[in-house]
């Protein structure tokens, strides 16, 4: 199942109303180091609950230096400045070893949400790539249909704990133990099919352990959660 998810963009297709776009990649390119923190970029937070229990805070840096309109949309939805936003909304779709999706504070099921600019706004920039765990990107329903829905990539550059457990069984059953040790250094691909289709505009800078807790209540392939995942509070730091 994991190989299927990484092999096809159709695996990321949520509900029909949040079908994903295919657009040309912007000509400007940024290296992985471009995701490093900038003093001028805003930082926002989610205080998370799972099943009504507090599980910690996720802190994001928003790349206003690359995608200012997209970053400002997310920032204001965190602070509630427009009179609506992410507070008390839920992550409606969590696929382990792939991504966590939220931001639908109107319908709560992946069919709603709205931006600070209106129902939707245009794609802004495709320079930053979906590389590494904690990447923050916009979900959409096609080209230039960004609203409030977002997703956080959970695919990293090393094997997740769940996959390492699977390697444990396979390696300890069929091959010497030393091969299991080597499995901890096997590298996974990122999610390149999302590049050029979704605008990356930030990254988790603290709270990846909280992201792991959210991922633990997800499911594949539907993304249904076994317990409600709620943004209990959010704002700007």
C-alpha cells in the first residue's frame, strides 16, 4: 500500500471536491537549504487534541519570502483576524506515511473551507518542493482553487517507525539480524508528484512528535481517523 501511495498522484485524491491540480512548475528554483528559517517569516502554532486529550503544539515557519499571499492566508486563519479560521476545526484525513490534511472549518469533511481573499485564490508559487517530513502545502480542487485546506507531509528521509516494525519481522524471520540494523538507514523517496500541483508555503519547525501522534490515529487508504484530531487553539508567535 505504501508503495502505491508513493507511486501515483491519484493516491492523494481526497473527496471529489478536493481533487488535485496539475500545473506548470515555476521557473524559479530553490534548494533544500532555502527551507531554513528566516527572521522575517511569521511563525504560527497549532495546539492539538486527539480524542479530547491535549497532545502538544506544532509550530510552523511560513515562507512569506517565497509565497507571501499564501502565507498570509494561513497566518490570518491561525489568528482568526478575518472572523473565521482554524481554531476548533479538525484534521479530516490522515494517511500514515504520507500526509495529514485539515483546514476545512466550514464542512469538516474535505469539501469546504474558504480563504481570506474569498472562496478561493490563485496558485502563487511552485518553487519550494515537497521534500522531507513536516512540509506544509496547500490542498486544492484544481488549478487556482486554493482555499483554507492544507496538508502536512509525513514522509521523511528515513523509514517511519511503522515501516521499521515491518522490516523487523521480515528481517528477523528470514535474514540475519544485522540486516535489520541496516534497515534504519534505508532512504525513502519524497512525494515529487505533488510538485507543481500544490504550493508549498511552510514547514514544521517544532512538534514533529505531535505530528507522529496525529499520524498514529490515521488509516490507509481512506485517511479516516480513529479519534477526532482537533486544532484546540492556534495563533501567531
